[in-house]
C-alpha cells in the first residue's frame, strides 16, 4: 500500500455514511464494495485543544475497491468525526 494520508474533497456517502465517491488530486474516484471497516480513536494526547463537550474522538476507516479514469485498486479512507474531514490514507494498485 502506498501511504498518502492526504485530505480528500467532494466525498459523497450513502445513507449510512459509507463513501461512494470522492476527489483526490483532481481525479474523481468511485467506490465499489466495502472490503473492511473499523473504528479507531484520535490521538487525544497529541491534541493541543481538548475535545471537551462530548466531541467524538472516533475515526472511521473504510477499505474499498476504488476506480478512476487512471485505473482501479483498493483505497483506505478515513473520516475524522470531530472535524468531519475525510482523508485518503493509502492506495493499493
């Protein structure tokens, strides 16, 4: 797996929050089947600001089949629930 850990934009999800489509480096990706799903917690001890007030410390990860105009493979995507930002963790060709 090539590790990128870069922010992605234009993420579209289904009704339960699974990623369906996203844009990374000006290329649109389409998600296929979900191969795996897991939840981790934020590295709260590294945060400059406390996540007080009930903010989620969870990061949801999906490993999906992915395709774009450049080919297909697998992508690991992560949603940080506290900031509601999506990241492309890595790609496997």
